[in-house]
C-alpha cells in the first residue's frame, strides 16, 4: 500500500509541460520586384505629308547627286538615300519624287530624258527609277571590270587596313555572294607573302579576325625592320670608329717605326751614314753632303748653295726677305723644245716625206 502511495506521489511531483503551440501558417510568397521599364518613345504618326517627309530628309543630311562615271559614288548615294527613306518611314509613293528632287546637273538632265522617252500619261514609280538608275550608272561592262579588279586585287604597297578598305569597296560590286570562308581565302591570296606566310587561316573564323591578325603581323614586321636598321647603323658606326683607330695606329707606326739616331738626330734604319763619314743624302763615301751630286742645288728662298728651301733660315730672320732675293735671281733657262716623233714604216715614199718635214722644221 505504501508503494502505491509513493508511486502516486511521484506522479504528482512531476512537472507539468505545456502543449506545443500549433504550427504557424506559411506567409504568402511575395512576387519579386519588377524593374521599372524604360519609357518607350511615342509612336511615329502613321503617315507624313510630302513636305514633312522632304523636310525630314533634309535634316538627315541627304546629299545631292550630280552624276558621273564613278560607280562607287553612285552606289553610296543610292544606299544612303534608301537608308534615309527607311529611317523617315517614307511612303513608296513619295520616294521617286524625293529621289528626283536630289538630282542635279547631268543626273537631272538624264532623268528628264528618261521621262520624255516614257509613254504619254505613264507615271514612273520608285521601282522604275531604280531600274533606270542601275542601267545608267551600273552598266554591265563597268560591273565586269569591277569584278575583275576584285578578283585580281593584291595588297602591294598598301597597308593591311588600306587593302581591307579596297577589298570591301569592290566586294559590293561582284555578281554573286561569297561565303565567309571563301572571302577569307580570297583575302589571304591578296596579302603580301611575308604577311600571308605568318597568318594562320585555320584559326580565323571571320574576316574581322583575319584583318586584325594580319594588321598585328604587319606591325611586328615593321618593328623588326626598324630594329634591324638601328642595329646596322650601330654596327656601321662602330666599324667606322675602329677603322679610324686602326688608321691612326698605322700612321703612328709608320712615323715612329724607327728610333731617333743619337749620332745624326734623325730617324732611320740600318747603319748611320754620318757615323761612318758617308754622305747622309746618298751614302757615298767619296764626298760630303754639300758636294753630293744628287739633289745638290741652290736654295729657292735665298739663292745660296748647300741647303734647300725647307732648311733655309732666311725666312725666319727677315720675314719675306727670301721672296725678295728670289726676284733678283736670273730667270731659269728655257726648256728645249721636243723634236717631232718619227715612226718607221716599210713604205719608202712615206719615210722620205717624213724626212723632208723634219728638215723644214730644223730650218
């Protein structure tokens, strides 16, 4: 009985736990914020009047066309005119009249002749204008010539950018459409060999990429050429400097090749002639230098014997006195005239004539 009471007391002593709260309901998911949309421009009116369209074409800078034989200029004017028509939402019924409005000079005279050749009462349309314009300014002969220029185009002395511009200009006149890879191969064939051999045609998937790669290679080649020129200029200057050094050394060696003789005070090789009592001019032992028959003569400054003008001391003493003494000297003897040459010949008659002429000269 006591055990039962203890169990009941234990149950009563246990703490009372509050029941768990009921689960909350999930809050409704809010939609993500929507970015504000840019305000669209107001829609253009469905139709413009003719004069409103003409004013709009003028504000877009539509140029006048005066004609000529330049297919590129004619195509540029036509493409610009059609683009401005699309931008201005120009109706088809206004396009022919607006195109005629922008004709001047020979082009205006041409269209007047076209209108005269039409049947009476027929009003030409925009399509008629385009047909006549293409016949006039894009004849078949001119188109064939432009296509030949495109097929034979080579870079030559042009840069890669200039070659690309000419390639693009002629490309619009060809008679058929070329694929991207075909244009890449055609462009590669026209490049210079030093650029073409360095381009990787397999790595190019578009014309833009090929042009950029070729332009980069061209700049690299130009930088290599400039570096080579600078290197060659440096080598040339160094060689010239070495050449001057060697020339100076050679000249010094030629002058200082012999040591100064202690006997005569001159630089020479071998035995000193003055030491053995010989003539210091010719090396002879039977006379002295003042009696030397080789080069012995009077001085041109003072007129005295025994020395030359380069050894004369008269100029050092009296300034220009040597020139005055020279004026007092007798004039040198005249040089004897040379006798006319005689040529031997086997013909006795010719030899006798030559002998007669020599006798006349002597007399």
